[in-house]
């Protein structure tokens, strides 16, 4: 039994087996992570920034993303956690003196050497090509290899001397477990900042409410008024003693009748909150 043309089919042509899983080239994946922007897929150019999950971006690509969030971009999910430019840190990278890039090409098309890392660890000299774990500090943006931080333990940055804590250390292009841990820390950090901002707002409201009575008393200061107006005039001394309320204040109001002022005596309690008519 054969097919048209007298050919005999083989078993693998008739029986369909499971599809082979395509293997991802690890070298190509490393080159993409450490040399291209996660958002725009363009080659990384200074200024380079990193998010709280350890991903690398071109700063101009992040700014364009924040200004134009309405545009439907397939890679927008990779930066959905970036709400403002404050959520990224500009990196201070150390150039690799062995990397030439396109300096050696004086003729022909431009070419970037992606096999050699553009940046290195300033402490131990390891290349930042994905074969070694690197991290940066959120407080200053300096980048080091993880080996440098472990071998030279310190509470200040090896380059700029800025103090940092364990929460400031962010692993660059880490594993899935690293990203999950960084995401948890990011959410906790943002929640703490939100609660602190809310508590500061309550304190300002309390301080403002305590100042209100003082402002009211200042507004109640009385002055002499011209003849055309009617207003209170405050007096103290013997007039107050006659009112029989020592320790407080006396307020005299003037009413103009037939062109002549007619005083009306009122006394005020010590707290200056209640008024009562004493005589006329």
C-alpha cells in the first residue's frame, strides 16, 4: 500500500507525536537582558535607570511611557509597576576599558560588540554580562557585583560612601524567586510611605485646629471706630469694678442717637466667650 507516485510513507509521517519544546538560547537571552531596554527593546544608552524589580531601561523610554500610558504597547506590562519617575533609580555604571564598541570601526556599518560587557564592577572588576550577579543601591544608584558586597562587607557604599540598608540592595535581572521577593518588598515599602504620608496629614490638621482659637481671639481685638460706624470699645479698670466682675474684661458699645453717643455697658467673662448685657 502506497501513496500517489508509488511512495511508501514512513511511520513518523503518519503518526503525530508531541511537539518539541523550543529551547531558548541562554546566551541570546543574557545579551537581551543586559544590553537592551526592557521597555523599548533598544540598546541601552546613558542615562540608564533600573526599577525596583531590577530591570534595566533607557530613561527617555520610561519618560515616554509615563507621558503616553494610553498607547497600547505589548511591552507596557513590563513597566506597569512604574507609576512615576521616582520609582526608578538612575544608575552609576563603571565603564569596561576593554570594551571598544564601535570605536574600532572607522568604515562600514556601525557595530556594537555585545560579546564583551560594556560595564564592570568597580570593586572586583567582574564584567556585567549576566554570568555574574550584579545589584545596585536605591539610595545612590551605584552598581556592584554581588561578590563585592559579600567579600567587602560595609554599611556604606564602596564608591560614594553613602550609607545604605539591606532594603536598598536590588538585584539586577534576578531569577523568578528574586523578582518575587523584590516585588513583596516594593509593595511593603510603598504601603509604609502611604501610611507615613497619611499620619503627617493628620498631624498638620491637628496643629491647624489648635491654632484656630488663637486666631479668633486676635480677630476680636477692638479698636476705636469713627463716628459713622458703630462698634465695640474695650475698657478696663474702675468701669470693670463697677460691673462687679473682677478678673475679666468690660466691653462698651456706643449707639448714636440724635447725633450723640449713648453708651451701653456689657461685660465679658474671663474666657471671652460669653456676652451679657449689664446696663445701658
